[in-house]
C-alpha cells in the first residue's frame, strides 16, 4: 500500500516549496493585483455572454412555393382623395386582384392631415371577388337597370353605378363617361369625385396573394401584365394582356402622389426585423427625382423568405426584403408611364433561418478556466522577467559595472 502511495506522490505535477524559500517582491504584488482585476473583468464579460441570447443565422433553399403570403401595408397619400385611390395586385401566374378591398381600411384626411372620418373597412374574405352583384330581377319582374351593352348571360341588370363600372371592367371596356350613365348621374358619382379634391387618404390593411413574383399599386396606370403591386387612382380593367386604368372620369390629371409609407411587411414580423421602407416619406413637389412632375413611383423589392425560431421552439414564418427606388415621369397623352405608386417584388429562392440559443454551461466553464489559466500564466511570465531582470542588474551594480 505504501508503495502505491509513493508512486502517486511521484506523479504530483504541483510540487510544493517550503515557505522559507519564498521571496516576495513589490513588483510581484503589483502584478498579482493587476492580474486579479483582469481575471475578474474577463470573468464577468464571459458571464454576460453566457447569459445573453445568441441569434444564429443559416441559409437554405426555399421549397415553400405555391403557398399564400400576406402583405401588410400602411400608406398615407397626403394630396390624393380616397375616392380616387384603390389597390390592385397581380402575380406572375396572371392571377388578378382588381380593386382589392378585403381587409383594407381607408380614412379621408383634410389637407393638413386631420382625419375627416374614422375610416371605412371592407371585409369580404381573401377569395377572388366577383364584383358583379347578383341579378336584381326577381320573380315579380322588378325593374332592371341597363348595363349599357356590358350585360352577360348571368348578369342582365345593373342597378347602381358600381355595378355598371364592374360590368364594364368584366368586358374590358374603359368607363369614359360617368355622366352618360343614368345610375352614376343619379348617385352623383362625378360630384363625389370633385367634392373630395384636395383631400388626402390614409390606406392600411392586408392582402393575401400567391407566394410568387407579383405587384401591387394605387393610381392610374396602363402596364403590361407582370409582377407588381400598385396603388392607383380609378378602377382598373383587363384588356387582352394589358392591365389598364382609366383617367377619363377625373377632373384633374395632375396627380400629386406625395406619400408616406408607415409600414410595408410581407408576413408576420419577427424580433429585430428592420424594413427599409418603413417611415419613408416622398414629397413630389420637392423631390429631386420628380421635380414636381407626376409619374410612376416604383419600388423594386427582393423578398427573402425568413424563418425565426426562438428558444421555446416557437417558429415564425416571415419575409425580409431589400429595395431599389425609381421614378418615371408620366406620359398620359401617349398612354405610357401612367401615374401611380408601384411595388414590384420578386421572391428569392434562398431562405434565411434565424435560431435563438444560449451557450451551454460547459462552454462557459471552459472559457472561465481558459481565462484563469491564461492570465495566471502570462502574469507569472511577466513577474519572472521583471524579477530576474532586477536581480541581474543588481548583481552587475554590486560588481561595480555600469550599464
């Protein structure tokens, strides 16, 4: 048994020195205090890193095509009436959402930005909408309004101005003379457009579209079918492969498209998300791009699918985007570059995944040991260098040698 114990003593990597042989110096005391402070600072720094949540990012191929995606927006047009403003959306597959009004709010504003009303909400679901109303002719032979040649086999009656406009749009016809339509004249359609001149409009809400390249916009435009999302003035219709907006009913075609984008997001937000268009303000009068002229305000967005997982394994499927801005002067007489605010967006095939996690305790323990051992070793080397240096200098002085 004694032999085993002696062998273990021989394996001692930390031999002890009798205290009688210790030599304590002033420099050693200073180095000990400084190294202890350094170890404490590094320890608390490592402790804060261990307690802090880390976000890890990874890239992968996005395989979730064909799903639906929500676009949340909050835009204010400072000099564009709500009666002149509407929203269209069309994806790359050709699916159209004309005059979108589901889950969209509009609030009329005075010229100084003061709200005129509390806002109007339309909530009719995310499905494609048949804008034609049901047949107004009942079994008793109730009077049926004319559709002015735009009637179909399933829709013979147009008893309101909106129904006539919808029937025209279904046919792909331009709605050029509201005063010549009896229903519109009775409802004072043109008068309503003129009464809101000079007002602003706050539009916000959400639309659900296919997860494909697309566009949305508010204002009058005439563009080839593509991937965009425009806000525009007046009702739109489809003529062949042309997406057309009428300007004829408006008393003033010099539209001021000054606007503020309070929010524009694709899907649900996640912690730390930053959207480059949030808070953007465009003043058409003072902008160096437009030089006070009306035209097409275009925002080209590259949307990147994003998945965020927190420490509780709760996953948020969202999107982030980058943006490039461009302005084209309107050429209304030539039917080109019609005024509007357009959001052209395309989806990236790459998905970004964020994952929250904390460092493990073993990682923290390893770092602490490295801090203590490293500082202790370095301070020992410094102390040894100073001690032996002082000893060598003193020895030479004692021998009468000058350095």
